[in-house]
């Protein structure tokens, strides 16, 4: 996905946002995906309450083989083909998700000379569907980069997408800030390139309890707690 083809050169600094658990709650996407898969299961196999079971497993911390486990519980032998079909259904469904209210107001701000952009990881079709559902493609983002367009080896923490962003805007690294939620992968590249970083620790976020080292330049629970004056200071405008 690329939004309007701006040259990128008319900005003084750039606020780059992650998507999952930064602009909306990822658990809402997961629940939406389970419902989509559950619909298929109900249609094909007559099993009901798949989504509830799957969500219960997810909430208890299970992250692998959720579909197999739920089907097993329901007495269905899950062939690899069936699982593959369900994974595709999950990744390609049109998700019922919306921007967090604080993200909405953060995005809507007027900020002369300051660009908004996105760098997001994940399977391309899934991330594109999220971008559509959130409506961010139609808003004020000068650039949207989905790392999967360049292959799985360029997912975060790889620096590639961050370097592309620098090239697009033609600005030095200290004029960029990356706002994201996952200490395990989000801040590695920005830190090594010399960007500023802000961590969003949303209530209900999947990675909110992970320790972050080195600490980000800012840490907030909601995007609307990041004032433009804080960004001015961090990005060297004053
Ligand atoms: Mg995230």
C-alpha cells in the first residue's frame, strides 16, 4: 500500500507509527479473525462456538496451533489442508476493527511541516486489510510501508523499511520518531539508525508487560498523551 505519491521533501520531520497495538487493539483483530474462521467451520463442518474456544485459548497465552487444538476439542481431525484453508481465511478476512479514540485524535491533528507515516509488519494481505478497515489509507499519511512487501526477511527488526523511509523524506535520522508497542522488535532498527522512539503501552496491548531496553525516549498509554510540543523537542525543532 502506498498513499498519495508525495515527493516527501516538503517536511521537516516525520512521525512514523506502527499499526498493531499502536493504532488499535490487536486482540480485536484476533477476535475478528477467529469469528471469520468460525463462520467457515460452521458452514463446512457444522461446528459452532469455534471463535469462543479459540479466543479462550488465545487469552490464556496460547499462540501456536490454536486452530488444530480447537478442532481436536470438537472431535474434528484437522488435515493440513483444512488448517491451511483456515489460516488463509484468517489472514484474508476483512476485519471488524477501528482506530482507538486516542489514535483518531492524534492522527487528526494539524502539524505543519510534520509528516505522518506507517511502518507495519505482518502478512501482506492481513496488513492491507487492517489498513483498509482502519481507514488510515484515506487519512493524512504521507507514506505507508508494509515490510512484507519486501519479503519476510525484511520484517522488523530489519532496518530496511526504516532506511527506505529516510530516503523517501530525505531527512537525517534524528528527524524521525517511531511510535510502536513491541520492545522485542520495534525499536531495534530505529535505535541503531539514531531515530527517536516512543512506546505505547496500551491497556489490553499484547506486549505491554515486556521490559524495554534501552528505554524509549517517551512512554505513554495512549497516543493523545504525546503532545506536539514533546515531538518538537525530541525532533530538534526547539
Ligand atoms: Mg505493534
